[in-house]
C-alpha cells in the first residue's frame, strides 16, 4: 500500500523518525497501530458509558414542589 502525504507532513515524519533513530516507515506503522488500538479501546469505554447503562437515581422530594427525578433533569437538558 502506498500512502501520499503533503510535503510538510512528510518532512515532519522524516524529522521525527531521524530524531528517534528510526526508519520513517517503521515510525508510521507504529503510529497507525497505536491509532487503531486507541480507537478500539475508547470504543469499548464509550459503550460502557452510554447514558442508558447508568442506573436510575432515587427520587428526591422537594416538599410541595413535588419530586425531581434524574430523568426529568436529563430530558430538560436535551
């Protein structure tokens, strides 16, 4: 597979690889690998953080005003 970068980005890649004493292709492979690992990891975290998975909070009574529930607050924000 060939990947084409703008000259400025290619120069940054070349300079960064040189500073690390590495081949630009190796550095690019590491960067792309890390990107997909992070994307997968945050995808799993995001699935666990969906609002539907948060348990309901107990109702708080506010005297004569009535009860206030987490869903009431959340719906008002949307």
